C-alpha cells in the first residue's frame, strides 16, 4: 500500500467506524471530483498506485435513472474506476453544464475528495436506516450492472458525502475482475482497453 494511501486511511478511520455502526456496510471506495479526467488518471496512479483505469460508458439518457435532490437529472459526468490493493478509487469529472451532486460539490468546495463509498447487501434496509435518521437523499442512481446507489450528506468530523452501493453478483464479479487486473498491472497501459467479459 502506498504511504499516501495509508495516511488517508488512518485519517478517516473514525468517520468510517461511525458510518458502519449506523448502517450495515463495508467501506470500499474513495471518490474524487476532478477537472480533467485525462490529466487526473496518471496523477492518481502516481499518488495511490491505482490502475489500470476502467472508463465507464455514459448511460443513455432514456436509461439514466439518476435523481439529484429528488428530481430526475442526467448524471452528466465522466467516470473512471481503478483499484489499488483492496481499495477502489473513483474519479468523476462533472460536465460544466451539468447539474449533479458532483458539480455542486466542486462548485462549492473545489475539486478533490467527494465521498466515501460503502457496499451494502440489503439496500432496502439501508434506505430505511437513512430515512429513519432524517438524512436527505442527495442522489439516487443505478449502476450499468443494475445495482442501486444512494448518496447522503455525511456527518462530522469530516462531513464528506457517503455513498451506499448495492452489492449484487454482477457488480461483485466486476469488482473482483478490476482487483485482479490491478494486481497484474504492468503500468504500460493506463486505461484498460480490452473487451470486458460478462459479469452475470
């Protein structure tokens, strides 16, 4: 594990423990908003050792189920995923003309750390816990593999957004594939360019 990754993980441990006590989940991801995806990929590989990067296809408008503060709104962002060890890194580049929690956060705080990602096996129970606690659903969406996602505003001491991602078999297989590719990555190709296998 890179030293910078170790320092970051240590600094958020208290926050993660608080989240895990409130909702049955497993910490899996750090997400950063970036201004330019092409420039960010080599920077995050150098800093955290993440790679190769998987560029997610943009969801067609007629299939986009994203909501932003309760209103159906296209995601409007480029996304790349990459692993370093067992930790997934997500880089999100919001389009300048978009409306999303990613654009809102970048406009308010600048580009940088956006959310902690947690995997949950009982998504309905997670939603119930969120609603019972009075937290606002900032964004809801569905991944290309059909997993449901919700983001809420995190609490102090860090106050970073928390994302809860439904863990379904196809997603679990995709994550395992990315981890395997990260383990055997020779750094010659920054972006994974081969055809993806079926994860069903």
